[in-house]
C-alpha cells in the first residue's frame, strides 16, 4: 500500500495519531524575502502552469523554483529530491514516490538523513493530499531514527503550487495549519519552509 492510499482518517487510525487543527499555526514565523530571480520566474511561469492545469506543470513551473530559491538562500545547506522512491516500511504502507523531499544532509546523489520536510503536490484537492503527506512524514521520522539522526519535528506541505497548506509532526500529534497561503504570500511560504531547516544545525 503506497503513501497515496492513505487518507487523513486512515493514517490517523493506522498509526494511532491525533490531530491538532489551528488557524495561523505558523503565523509568527518570519518571512523570507524571495529573490528577484524567483519573482521573475513566477511572474512568467505561473500563468503557463495554471493554464495547462496539470500536476506536473505546477510541480515543474511553480513548486520547484520556490524550493530551489529556498536552497540558494540557505547557502546550499539543504538538499532537494524530486519524484524519488522513498521506501521505508512497505509492510506498513510507508513506501512509494514522494514529490519533494528536503534533507539536511550534504549528500546530493541520494536521500540521506535527516529528512526534515516533505512537500506533496496536488493538482487541485489539498485536503485529499493530507493523509499521504502525513504518511510520508512518518516515514521520514522512521528513516531518520534508523540512522541515529532523530529530528523532533518533521514538517510537511500539501500544495497545488498556487495554494499551500503546512503541517508538523511531533510525537503522535500532527498539527495542521488551517490557514492556506497563496503565491502572493511567497515570502511567508519560504519562511515556513526555511523554519525546519534553520532549526537544524545548518550554517545560514
């Protein structure tokens, strides 16, 4: 059973999780000013991505540039992986392809612990992607623990490219931000994505 088979209800029941739903969960996180380059890329790419209205176009034209800008601003202190197999525990359904993985590791040829953030791309329905993203976050925690790189908080995002919803996993509690962020909030989106990275030992 791959990650995509998990609904939020199913992942909660299977792994005995509880949810905490909060408005502006990340409201106090400072913005990270996007680069002029990202601003120009989004200005040009967004109309193309939205016109084609495919998940692949949104991933390539909107999400990837944002994550690449994040890596550049953090001085290559994080690494990005896109569309990669992340098989951690197939017996429990924690296997399959993750749209985007952010790791706090110098390795760029393969995923190494610690994995700190998972970003799941969806064409339209963000709510339907929450369970899948939570399953990937659980897999990341197990993956980290196996290598002795325990991270207390794993972050996740489900996005259409133009709309972003964020979560965090701590212990058995998955906290979901009920606030949705839009591309006009790209500085806030970058700030929340950076939060997980800078809370780890990265020279920024």
